[in-house]
């Protein structure tokens, strides 16, 4: 069964033959690439985006789920970076309120000096935000800090400093950006792998070759501005244009551990540990009724679409949490772990610590006119996209059109539904469509697994209107279950695979292979202890 809506992948594939030459061809469907597609399409440019796997498959679905200015960068003296991020944080709140919200953070202080150092620093953070402020930093007494965090160690505690930043759902915003780009007439395709960058007689890029991984059909498309927004893989695309080029990206791995929400019982505030043994900050952030602990900063040589958390990273996160939490989680309490590789814009040399590599974005035009954008972070995705499209217009002498995204509403944000707020609020205005599906078919109202709150209707919606094509697409990035509870996601896989097979008209072998491949993938989200205890599900009996 297929769906004829504009958001269906079939509709997008059919559009490939409608345009002889695109103005912008964007390679990469993460935060930056999707942002570029929205920016270019909203300015009226003919835009095509190609993503090798799925939207936000890589780093863009593996963040700490924060929309923030960067308190740490303020401590490093990068005022310009922090101010720009605070402004963009406010714009995400205004343009995508259904997937973002204000989050209070508490820094526990165990000395008189800490109390004043952090309060003064965060007052500066508030001042920099100016009219984009979302809350004032205040000092909390020992009693107040302990009350708000619940499980905090109180021995030698002097109090805490509460400040405000943002939280969001990264992969869901990515899906909504894809939908927004389509609403502005962009053609957006996932599971479409670019195999070559095409050049004209003058050696300038003028298109790409790619393969539709679902059908194995090969395409060649022409374009004026070719944008390389592939995150940690930007050097791979650059190599297609020029076999020899300076390395642009130095990857750094950030790992997260997910545990039950009970480790910060009933607290609305998040925990922020300002300085760990490796010099980073560590967060304990409530997210989808779980608690996300992270992150690390580990230099990694090998790039991977599925980076695996290192045992020492998991131990570091748990031991750091144990220094601050009275009842601390152990390995037995871990529901899921996940890692992302940050595409840090490298400067020079190969022996730098990742903390010394720029977190700001880097925009480069190759001699072939290939435009590469890398670095940055989710909070500043919109500004990165604006800069990239501006540069593309100038470099290719295209007619000027002003940026429209400063106040552009993201799909789902319009006319927010007040119904189903607790369960489906993350969908914004799309929640009403999911409720309608559940009412239309009693089978759609059933839960995909009893322990979760996700209905079959959400899976159907993901396939028909969010371009989900695999069990992983659904459970990792549409419903987020893999990132929250890997074993529960494995239990849900057979039901999701059956719905996919029905909707996409796939056979039983495809359905069984989907479950097998997802189970193998999900093993990487379990700790080594849990992996040894997990038995694979018997697909034949489902």
C-alpha cells in the first residue's frame, strides 16, 4: 500500500524527472543539509536534497538534546559564538515550539567560591541573551537545590545555581525540516546514495550521480550549486571532486547513557556538572520520561555511521554521576547507550585535543565550486544554512533572494493541538492526524508493545507522511525508542516490521530480514553486560 501525499517517498522520487536543472543540490540529510534545503527552497530556488540513509541518521540524532548558547564556550571567552547561539536558540523556540521547550538546569555548588563563580558567569550568560532571554539565573539554597533535584548528594553542599537553556528532540526536528522543505517545493529523498560528483568541461561541479538504494536505480542530476553537508563524511565527498585536499574534519565521539527517570525523581530540573575529570561538562537531562546522562569527548580516528560507545566512556559517565547522585545508576540500570561523532572543523595538525578544535562552522568553496559546510551544532543550524545559501548565490552568480527562515514556521508548529498533549504533543499540529488514524481503525489504536505509549497509528503515520522505510527509521528516529530503551525497541521490532511490510507491499522474507537486521543494530545500544544476557527474538513465531 502506498500513499499519494506530498510527503511520501514515491511522490518525491517521481519529482526527479520534473526538473532538468536544480538550483541547489544538497548532499546530506542531517541538521545542516536539511537547514540548507529549507532555506534555499523558501527563497524560491529549485532544491534537491539527497540523504544516503535516513534523515538525521548520524550525529544529528545523537545529541544531548539541548538547544543552548554554550555555557562552556563562554568560559573559553568565545563571546561571539555564544551570542549567536543564544539568538538562534530563541528562533528555534519561536519557529518549532512543538519540539523545543525551556529547560531549567541546576549546578550543584560544593564551595563558597563555586557558588559565586557560576552565578556570576551565568548572569553574564543571561546578559548576552538580552531580549532573547528565556529565564534569569538565580542562586538556590542547599535545601532548595536538594528539593529540586531530589537525588543529589547533600554532604558539603553549599547550594546551587539555576539557569535556563533549551531542550528539543533532534531527530523529530530533522523530520519536520524535511517536511518543511517539501512544503516549499523542494524534492527530498532519503536512502539515496551519492556515488559521484559530476563536472563540466571547465572542471566545475554541475551535478551528482546517485543510486536509489530501494530500487537500485541510478540517476544523474544537474545543478548549479552543489552543497556538501555530510557532517563527518565531508572529506569523502570532497575526494570525489579532488582526490587530494586538506582534511576538513576531525571527529570527536560523544557518548550518552540513558537510565530510568527515577534517578532524578520527579524533578523538572536537569543536572549540570560544570567540570568533569576530562574538563568537559556533564548533563543529566530528563527526556521522554527517561534520563539522559552525557556526554564524553573522545578523539576517534575511524568514521562510522554507527559509532559504538567505548566501555571506558560508559564507566566515566556512570562514575561521574555517582559523584553527585545519592542513589547512582549502575550498568544494570542502563536502558540504552548511544554515541555521535561531532564533525569538528579541524585547524592544523593531527595531535590536537578535541577541546581545542573549533566548534564554530566552517564554509569552504573548492576550486571546482563545490561548497562544503561543516562544524557547528544543532542550535545554529539555521544560521549555518543561511550563510551557505548566501555563499552559493554569490559564488554561482544566481539572482539574489533574501533569507526567509528567521521567522519561518517549521512543519507541525502551526495551530498546535491541545488534545493528546502528553502523548502526542511532540507531533504538534500533526497529532490530530494520528488521533484520526486511531479512530479510523481499531487496530491502529493498539500499542506496538505494551510497555510503551506508542500506537500502531504512529508507525503508519511515519511511513505515509514521514518517509520512514525501515524498522530502524521508525524505532530510532521517528519514535526514538531505540535511543531510550534498546531491549524494548527490540521487542517492538516485529510489530513495526509487519506494519512496514503491509504499507510498503513487502514480502515475508523482507519483513523477517528487517527484524534480524534491527536486532543486530540494537545490540550496539546495549552495554556489554546486557548484550550477553540478550536472546534474539524468534521472528517465525510473531
